[in-house]
C-alpha cells in the first residue's frame, strides 16, 4: 500500500529476488546439479521426527537422488 502513495519499491524488489533465489537453491539446484546447498540441520530433523514418534530418515548417499529399486520393463 505504501508504494501506491509514493513509498519505496526497494524492499519489495529485494524480497522478490531473495524469494526466487531461495526457490532456485532449494528446489531447482537439487534436481539439476544433484547438490543440496541448504540442507535441513540434522539436529532439527532428529528433534522433529522424535516429536512424532518415528525414526528420522537417514541420508546414506547410497544411490544419490533416486534410491528406488527399479523394475525392468521388457
């Protein structure tokens, strides 16, 4: 509303740029470059899953991004 009355657009533009950068790093870079630059801290995931009564998932880097069993289609 401030921008309609002569306020600054700088904060809004910075927020939009940072939002797009976050989406790129968190979603697109993981798929495209197979590297998670902003992983969730292990202490947080251990705490979160302990609250729910389940074991925290382990990332053992065995199969990379795709760790399924797979099935051959003949």
